[in-house]
C-alpha cells in the first residue's frame, strides 16, 4: 500500500470520526482511511488510538499502523500491551443501579435499559457492545439479575 505524503481534503472529518467515543466502527473506519496518509494529523490520531482506545480491535489496528509508519511516543516504540477495556465490575454495577433507580425498574425492560445506558455512558456502551457482540443482551440480563438487592 502506498502512502500519500500530504493531508487529505477531509482530514477534519476523519480526525473527528477517529475521536468519536461512542462508535468504534466510525473510529476504525477513520483509522483505515488515515493510515493511507503520512501527515502530522494522521500520525497524531494513530498514536492516540494506539495508546488509549478502549476497544482492542481499534487499538490493535492503530498499533499496526503506528508500526508501519515507525511512530514513537517520547522516543520509545509504541507497545500494544494487553487487552484492557478500562472498566471494572463495580463501574458496571454502579451504572446498572443508577439506571434501575432512575427508571424505577422492578423488572428489566431491556429496550429502555439499553436506551438509558447509551445516554448515561455512551463510551461504556460502545466498548461493551464490541466486547459482547451478539451476547450483549444476555450480558445485560445476567448483570441486572446479579445486582445487589435493596
């Protein structure tokens, strides 16, 4: 693949999509486009995603792009590191209890719960929708059932 040594015309849009915390597909798509260009803005975005993205697939692809460009952070090569979504079980418990309390849910209403989850913490929802994939609903149901009783 050949790299273009100048910034694309839509660099602002690509940078904005790469920073979209609530849509990992948009970040991945922007990354795929940015890796074709060798300009300072694309390098900055690639480094940021390789170091800080919570969706491992995005982080891994950014890491590969950083390796291809030979990018470094503070004079050191970028390491992929191990998978870490950045959330602990207590973070989920706290959010689930907040949704349950705010929506006065005695029984789980999955659609309402997911809608509220997206509003309260879109980044967490995005990460978990990637991590759990088609099993997201089952994870929400089992996590909800295991919440501490009042």
